């Protein structure tokens, strides 16, 4: 939507263009994901003074200048809208925060229970130390091969355990993120 004001002065034409975009996005799958409705407006105002040439401020002269301002406003607004609305919406969807808001307490509990049942393993020292972590971020098991236990070199054993545990917990977080991505896929927002 555009509003244009033209003020003709002695040797110049002053243009003011106010452009507004109405944005509305809705979920394409409300049965599964709940009702998702987002709406907003974005308004931009531009002013420019242009010297009137020898032919005067003809309709063609005015239309050309107004067209340039409209195009500049629309281009800037598209870029801003993509960054603010589309980009942020993608970020929210991809991190799963939006879906979690629509999950019932039972769904959240079931999701957490499912994550707790998934396990990942990570080994260090060529398999001498293995840590097992659950998808909910808890440590399930640590296995240490007796060959690596050396009372003279406790520091090496501690490093191997730390490496295995951190690796397993990192993989558990990645598993949880992948599972949440499965839950959030299919919201069907434009540009996703």
C-alpha cells in the first residue's frame, strides 16, 4: 500500500512516499501443530526533492520520480522483511522453540521419555574408554578397559574419561536436536 504526496515549488518538486506492507503467515497443518497465526506491518517513508527541468513538472516527470521512490522503498522493505520476519521465523522453527509452545505437558513428557531411551556412545584412547549418554543429556555408563588403568599415569586416564564423556554428551545433544527437528518439520510456513 502506498501513499504519495507531491508538492511543487518554484524550481523543484518535493515527493513523499509512505509504503506499508501487511504480512500474515498461518500454519498449514493446524491439526498437528496447533493454530499458528502471525501478522505484522512494516512501514517505510521516503522523501526526495528533484529539480524541475526546463519542460516543467509534467505527469511523466512526476510518475518517473515517484516510481523510483516506490521501487527503492519496496526493495528496502523486502530485504528488511526477509531479515526480520522470514529469517527470525525460520530460526524459531529450526530451534524447535515454537513447537514446544504448542506441545501439551503429556507430549513434552513423552518426548523427553523418548529422548531418555535413546543412547549414544563415544570412545577415546582407541576404544579404551567409552562413555554412553542418553538423549536427555544424562550419562548412562562409562566403561574403562583395565589395560588403560595405570596408577603411575592417572592424568592420562582422567583425560580419556573427560574426552569420552564430553564426546558422548555432545552427541546426545545433537541427537536431541535432530529429534526436535523431526517434531518441528512440516509447519509449512512460507519460505521454510
